[in-house]
C-alpha cells in the first residue's frame, strides 16, 4: 500500500508567540540530537535544557524519539515535535505564572494575553494529528500507535490554560492596586486576610509584610472577586424573558460563564 504524503505544517503564529515557537523548535532539536541514552542523564538534560521535568512515560518517549534513525517516517518526526513543542510552551507559561515573585502586573497581563494563543497552539497540534489519523492510509500501524502514545503523554493542560487566562488579568488588577496603594475599588471588597495576601505578593522579600502566600491563596482570592462581581451584576439584572431571543442568548452566556467558574474552582482547589 502506498502511504499518503503528510500535509505541510500549518503556518506558525506571528509575533512574539511565533518567535517563542521558533526558539523552542531550535532548542528541542539540539536537545534531541544530543540526548543521552542513559535515562537518568537524559532526564537531567531535558530538565536543564528545556526547563521541563519529564514523567517516566514522557522520558521514555523522549529517549526513543531521539534515537530514531534516518529511515524513520517524516510524519513521526514532525508531528511528535509539534505536540511536544505545544506542551513545552504551555508548561513554560504556566510555570512562569506560578513562580512569579513578586507579582508584576505588567508581566501578568503580558502572559494573560498570550495564554489563549498558547492554548490554541496545543489544540491545533491535536487537531493536526486527529486529521492525519482519520485517513486510513496516512501512516503505517506502528507509526500510528507511536503518535497516539506521544499525544497522550504530552497532552497540553487545556483546563489549566483556560483558568489561567481567566484569573491572571484579575490578579494583575489586584497586584497593581496593592502596589500603588489604592484603597478603593477591588481591594476595598477583600477580607483582611485576603488583602494581606495580595499586599504580601507585590512587595520584595524581607520587608514588613513577611513571607508571601502560596499561589493557591492568590488565585483563590482573584477567583473569589470574579465570582462576586458576576453575582452582583446578575442580581442587578431583570429576570429573563423567555420569549426574547436576546434574553435567551444572555441566559446561555450566563450558563457558559458558570461552567467556566466551576472549572476554575476545580483547578484552583
């Protein structure tokens, strides 16, 4: 049977994200080219060079993919790189958010603007794979199974990216208000403990605010303000008129928002 030629890769995102993807591609190629066959050393290399701590299944795939010969199917090389690259990109942004100390409002906003594109990149990689595998003669059975293993092991954390896109902008607002000493607005609605958490998060270590709170505390605080805002806005709105198409659309939008907030509660907790 003649195998179907894989389609060309879709155009990459432009701008900052495109540059980040290009840098990741280059670094991934360098790491794979020089990856040790020793699992322990390979794990150290991946962590050091890619900033990614692979789980056992991921490490096994890294080593196996790095050892592919020149006769390996081109589609196996290109698709696995696309999937792994999307995971590395997602983990990099989520880790940057998680480890940011002190909180920087501008950096939070910058990452928040990029997160939807990062998620879209991961979704596109998965869709490319599913479209390829939907064609019966696109790849041989062994390649198909290897691609599925890579897709499962390196699936990007979609829910975490979605929730981070929701919370990071609000956390930026809270951090900016605390940094500038703004007494009103968002901060005025916070409980004393939550206000102190935000204040601690934006000051340098060793000042009068002492140790910073965990990221879970900060995310929970930001999420609570979002929920309170939504509830207050909905309470002030008139009851839905089921005969109105506009009201039906608003009701649907509210349901979707509630689903998003419920997802966020699960991820943050």
